[in-house]
């Protein structure tokens, strides 16, 4: 198995690159005001939208913090995700040249003056490969504009180095996202990078019109175009049961194969009488209850038997309390996904409700939604117009 070359090792060529050789590909840098604002989802959606204009669309995430091993290389998860969805037909290493492993920053600072030009060289060579013969390339940033400053490779620095134009993604609202966009724009302005627009993401559907109106006014005063507002899509934030089990460090008791991919849309704590739980037995519901609440478990089993199909997405038994062995035998005769964990019911519910759900390549139900986000809610014409008079 091949070993990944460190960005701090000497390149094969004697001369280091200070900038990409590619001068023609239109490059769009996706930044965000903070973590989990929807940068990856926006990148996926914009990539899909641009593919309706041309087949020649590339992708790169120059600096990645969450990575997996692919053929002996540390590759950012988002690069793997996009490549598996769209089959970019570019070597995966070129889409994820720099992985920030636990000792990366210390290794860099041990000899910053020598290491900085080497990681710039690594990034620029990867960019030239990822952008080769492409009309557009999406460059996904990492966090807000200043992330990476500790090793002299902030998002603003990367966008400048790659001669990209920036779209800033912020979370729904008016006051806070506008303030955060202004703060990030200041850093991009400082290094001379153009911000071509902003996207307000995760807006409550009934507030789209109001948020759009006032954000457009506020951003115009800052010289930024509002590209659009994307509504909250509950499907994109709903975890599947496998993700929930990992979050609560649970153990499967029943129905793993059939229920692991079940999407959890509502969490119910079984603290009520069994007859009260019946109204909540429907697809997408996860019941959290101690294993000694056998009346609730029996209600779920009975409802499934009457309906002839599974009515809930799963049950989590808390405090490591197992039901009576005979009840366990009854559970085994059903398709109900059942998991057990050590925490209290309310702690489990809180952990699930606060989960950050990342899109995975296996989330086939999410991909069509993501692909439509830009075409349904964003003015792609503004983005195309920004490159009409591009000066390289």
C-alpha cells in the first residue's frame, strides 16, 4: 500500500510553486461563517447545478480536518463524499492535498519558514491537477475565513493563492448572519479576495420571504449580493439509526440489518402510560425508554402485530436494563430495531437532538434534495455573471 507524502517533505521538482499554473478555470471558493453552517451541502449542490451547464466541473478541498484513509492516503471526508456521488474522474489525492492530522500544527511550527512554501507547493500542484481542463472548480473551505491562520494558510489566504472568488454561507436569521458575514468579508477584503455573494442557509420556511427581504437590504449596503435563502430541510438534519447508535454508544439487540438506515424524524421519551404511547407509533419515531418499562415495549410489539408492518423506526432501552427474557424472545420475533445503552433516557434524547448530522455517501434519500437546493433557491445567474469579466 502506498504511503502519503507529507506536505512538509521536499517536492520532486527543485522549484517550488508559489501559485497555480492554471489561469483559465473559473474557481468558486465556498466559505462559511462558522462550523456546520452548510458549507459541504452548498458545495455539493453548487457542483450539481454547475454540471447542468458543463460536464467540466472540478472539486478540491485544499485543507481538510476530518479525513479517512483511502489507499494509504489521508483524504478529507467531503472530497470522498462528493467523488462517490458525482465520480469526478480526478485522482482523489488531488481533491484533498492537505490533511490536518493531530500533530500537523506542531510539525509546521517546528520550522514554519521552511514548511510554509512546501505546503503551498503541495496545494498548488493538487489544484492544477484538480482543475485540469475544467470550466469551473468548486473550492471548499474549512470553517470561517480565519481558520488555518496558525499555519499561514487561512481560508482567505487559500482563496487569494488560488485566485478564487468567494461565496459566504451563513446560518438563517438576519442580525447574526449579517454580522458574521461582515466579519468574514473584512478578512477576505484585507487580502484582496472578491466576495461575489452570500447564501443564508437553514432558514425556517415560513420566514424565507422576510429573511430574504432584509438580508438583501443589509448585504447590499455592504456591497454583497444575496444569492438566495435555503430553507431548513428536515431530511438533511435527521440522523439514521446507525448514526444514533454511534452517538449514544449503544449496542444492537434486534433489527440491525433492517433498521440501521431508518431516518429518525421524532424522538419520544417513554415516560407516559403505555396507552399514551400508541398515538406516537408511526414511521420516523424513535422511542427511548428504560428496559423495565415492559408495558411500552409490549405496546410497540402488539401494534406491529396488528398492523402487519413495522410502525416505528426503533426503540432505545436505557440504563442498560434488559427486559424480561420472555419479552426479549418476543422482540426477536419482530422486525423492530432495538438498541440498549447505559445513559438515562433524557440524556439520550438530548444527545440525539443536539447531533450534527453529516451527509454520507450511503444517504441516497438525501442526495436528490441536495442536488435541487441551488436550482430551487439560488440565483445561479449572479454566480455566472461574476466571471463574465474575470481578470486573472
